[in-house]
C-alpha cells in the first residue's frame, strides 16, 4: 500500500460531512428521495447550457493534450447526451424504493418480534474515468438508495464534473436531502486517499479500466463492487444445433466487443469442430473477427496459432481464442482454470448436458443456448446497474440497487430477557409472520 | 503482510485437493449431504473412546505446560461433551437445505428464462482456538452447505483435532462426499499461509479472541465472516419503565458477560438518571457488576470514574461503563462514535422515540425493550450460527447457513441473441414467474 497516501485533514473533514448527511438521508422516506432526484434532474436541465459549455472546455483542452479518440468520445457530453442522462436520473427516481423492505418477520416469542429490514449502506465511494454521465447516474442511484457518495471523476472531465456536481447539489438544496450528501473529489491524491477511508466509506465502486479496478482491489480494505477481468467462455457441445451455435457465438463476440460480457474464448467439442468451424469461419471473417486457435483448431482452418497467454486474455476487441476439447469435463476444467467467473455459455440441444454444465461451472452467470451479452442489470430487469461483480460472495453478477443496501435486524419486546429462556421458564416459538 | 508467509507447495496441493472435492460436493443433492453428516456422526460415535483418550493426552500436556484454567475448560472434551457435539452434527443434518433455493425467477422474453439459485461458496477456511467441538460444528455446517473446508485448530488441541478429523473423514468415506472435502491444518505456518490462499479459499471464519479476528482481518484479502469487538450499548430513555429497564440492563450485562452481545456501556437520560440509578445500583452490586461512570453519574453514586478509554473497551467481564446524556441525539452520537455496530438497545415506553432510535442507529441489531443477549443465530431461529458479523455489507448480524452460500444466475434460451433486442425486433417482457 506504499503508493496510497494517508487521507488529508481536509478529506477526512469532507468525508465526515458526507457521512453525517448520510445519517439523515438514511431516515428519509421513499417520496422524499424520489423528489430529491426530480429536483436534481430539474437543476441539471436548468444548467444544461453551462454544463455543455464546461464540457466543451474539457474537450478542447483534452484535444490539445492529445487524448485518444475513443476517450474523447466518452468525454463528450453534448445537449442530447445530457438530456439522456437527465432522463436517466428521472428513471432512477421512478424505481421501486430499495429501503424498508422487510426480508424476515418472525415472532421469537409472545410479544418479541424480529424483523430484518433493508437499510442504506451509508457512504459509497465512486471512482470513474472519463465518462461524465457516470457521475449523474451513480449520484442518483446513491441518493435513491439513501446513501451519501464521494465521487472522483477523471481529470479530463474536471470542468464538466464540477458543473454537473454544482447542479446536483443545487437540486438537493431545494429538496429534503442535504447537498452535503454528495461530494466531488478532484485531485488524484484524494482519489488514492479515498481507498483508506475505512469506517467512513462502506463500499467502493470503480467505473473504468481493468487496471483501475485491479489497482483499487489491491489497495483498499473497503469492499469493492466490480470486476477486473471478464474472460467469458462459450462451449459448443457435440449436440449443439450448428446454426444456433454460430448465431449465438457471433452475437456473444461481436454485439459489443468492448464489453466485459463479450466472450473471449470459444471451446468446441472435438467431434463437432469440423462442421461448426466450416459454418462459423466465414461468418466470423465477415464480421471482422480474428481467430486464434490451438493446434487442432488451426488444422481445421483457424488462421492464427494461440499460445497459453491467449486463454488468459480479455481482448475487449474483435479477437477470439478457440480451443477444441474432448468432452464437457475438459471444457469446464478449462473454464475453472482460466475463467474470471463472470458468464459462461453452453450451446447444446441435450438438456442433461446443459444441466451438468450449469451445475458444474461456478460463474456468476451460467447460460444455455443464449448470448453471453444478456449479463446486464437492465436486461435482467433490475432497472439499473450499479456494477457487475465476479466475486464469490453476494452481491454477484449484474447488481442493481440492491448492491447499495444492506439490512438491519430490529427486535421489539416488552422487557424480555435471555435468562428466562436459558432457565426454561419461557420458550422460543419462532413463528414466521407475513412479510 | 510481512508476517504472513507464502503458502508452501504442499499447502497449495492440499488446498487444491479440497477445492476439487468441493466441486463435486457442490453438485450433490440434499439427501446425499444429509446422509454424509449422519455418517460423520456415526463415525464420531464409533471412535468416541479414542477421541476422548486423545483429548486426555492434550489435557495432560497442556496442564504440564500451564495452560490457563479457562482454556483448559474449553479444551476438555469428555464423553458427555462429545455426545452433545455428535448430536449437534445430526441436528445440522436435519436443517433445511440451503442450496438450490430459487431467489428470482423471471421470463426475460418468450423462451428466455432467468433464475437466481443459491449455491455453495466453494471452500471455507476456518481458524479456531482451543475448543475442539468447534471443529465438528463447522465441518458439519460446511458439508451441509456443500462447501469444502480447510480447518486450523489450536496447538493445545492437536491430538483431539486429529482424532476428530480422522473420524469425520472416515464417515465421509462411507458417504457420497469425498473425504478430501475436509482438511486439517496443523502448523502455525499453515494457518498463516491460509490467509494468502485467495482463489482457493472463498471465506475465512475465525473462531477465537478479538485479537485473532483482528489479525486475520488485517492480513488477508479473503472475505472474513466474524467480528472483532462487540461494544454494545443500552440506552435508558427518559420515558423508560424503571423496573423493566433495570431487569433488561442486568440481563444484558450479566446473563453471559464474556459474550460479544453483552452490553459494555449504559447510556442514561439525565432526567431519569437519579431514579434509575437508585433502583439499579443495588441490583448491579448484588450481581457483582462494577460500574465506572462519567462525572455526572459518579455524582449520583457510581463508585468509579470512567475515562475516555472506557467508552472504547469491550470488558467481556462484570464491568459496565455508565454515561448520562441530554437526549436521544447525544445517545445515538455516542453509539456512532464508540460502538462496534453489533447490537444496541433502547428502553422506553415512548414508541415514537423507540422508532427514532431504531432508524438512527446503524448497528446490525437495534432493539427496543429487550435484552442485547438475544443477538444470536439460535435465538433468531436460524438453527445454526456460523458467526456474527459487524460489517456493513450482508451477511450481517448473526449469520446462519446462509452465510456459507452465494448464488448464481442461470439463463436458459433457445438461440436468443442480444442484437435482436438492441435492434428493436424483440422486446424484453421481464415477467416474474412463481419462485
């Protein structure tokens, strides 16, 4: 942790102010939080011109500094993109309240009632790269779920982020949520020190490159919601329907190759490989996908030879590694060895084989006869996506608003004491009540 | 992490074997796992004499080495305690299956169905101090929930632990679960290196002193289920019923003072303090509780003066810190500042005040008019307790078998691809189906 500095007194003070505001925010009701988001959206709309102008300033400076075209595109926030982001804030306002959900309701004994109720985490720390729309999205998800947020955006977007944050706070100022619930961190030193705010920050959400996520995971004790690699596999079983397999494999690779849920490795059962590749090679070539295969698949027409590194590489590009396997076990062993536990797919018409795959592969998503690209909070119907987690413990896979809440046990009695139960003068009934 | 050694090749090989066995174990059904536990219990019964003899050896050696009486008592495993532990294994066999629970079931579109299903974590690492019964308990919870386990017991109990583990593995050998699913680590080097087995161990469960837990939390990147401190508070509001308050406060402190859910600090509303203390002081004195108070409470008869350290101390003993507060806000501020987010209690007949306390205090358990000692997995009706967590993220508070499972998303389609939805030729229906 040598490269992570101690938090400055000023950062501690700012984080403390967010935490304090979050205590009140956590006690607001659904209506108050939904209203606060509408108010944030209103303020963004009122300041749209200034925000777009601030963004132009960022774009000009970044162009002069030679920012890569892909990053320039992400940085750009024109009137249309801003209107879309404002619409997104209003959509988050309309999501069902994630707080106050009763998950357990049990009478422990006469007059002694236990509830488990969803509550906010407290304060989330968000570190995102170039995209300024992420600021609006995450800030609205945080407020909707009753959490304060410390947000650190990319240096390239600093004028835009300041203009956006100004609007968000102005919106909160005319709501029942304190503007102190949100704070923008601006220096790199602050974003590093954020990683050390154990006790003041409950969850860190990184939005950016694999390198950023890995650095954060390796340099903080605060839980991190996200994933570094997305090395997803698609296995074409010997009982696969060829046309279906080609179609799903193509979509899984090409529908958006830079996404974490695009496949990076294709595993093919040896007995179907010649037929599958005969059908698939022209289709992949037509889509501009470069294939790298093991020796056996090169013998069947794959143009480039893959090496060990290919099995571990998330290309995020129109490149796909290919390997032939003898059976389902070799496929699942390969996935266990090289996968990142994100999403894996089997293509087969044999449902027993599909069930074995779905039981044996321990990734957050295990799919049968459909594209890996469905691994997404919106496609799952969550209404929002806070991140996709490849950790073992929940929350796992695409995470909606539930990733920003935890729970608390409430127990209400009338003078009940434990000694009565250990003495046997009273007994627990443990009767579940309606939720 | 300087003091934590790299895992040896032998440890990596052993952990790899547990992981491999856990893959198969994760695919067993409820009946197979319940049977495996019965078989473990049978084998423990058959080898009872040898286990008790091994324990006598540990006791004699430890007595010669001058082990403290309290630890000697924990180490002791006589025929009666062993029978109780075996009964415990059978009880875990009878718990409802935590695996295969469908938590979400949704049609994303015609023929495209999403499920979220509970699955095992994989491998848990358990580090426990003197008590050999913890080995039987945790091993049975792990197998019941489909997890492999690497277990490291205390040096004092090494003969007992080896005899117990021999029996557990013999039991598994005559079941459909591989004995490789359990492994006993015996050296201190191994238990330290366990903390570095990221990727092979999914969760670490420490069972022992606060110091042990804190050391583990500070020296591993693997998630840890447990808690270091349990600094629980009880607040006597001005609207408290005095008799009820005295009774609940006494139980919360004395029913088992060494437990993490015993209270360490009593906060009293200034306006009721004289009356409350007049009633409580003789009762606490009668129970042998030493009180240490702030200046205002000393003026009302508390014998010792507390200092700043007292608010941060988990006595785990018949000592209680006392502080007078002006109002609910001062009480909740004190709890926020000094508490460990375990369990806090308010005593009041004013339900609005109680509701404010339950909303404002963000501890795993917030109680009204009942003893803090109810914070326990068995008392909550979970049938088992894996640990009590004071972290913010779930699982939180007393954790039953659900702490040993995670979930996986399964998506089944018939050639569905994402491009159809982004092109608008198909639309998501997101219709929830019966669980």
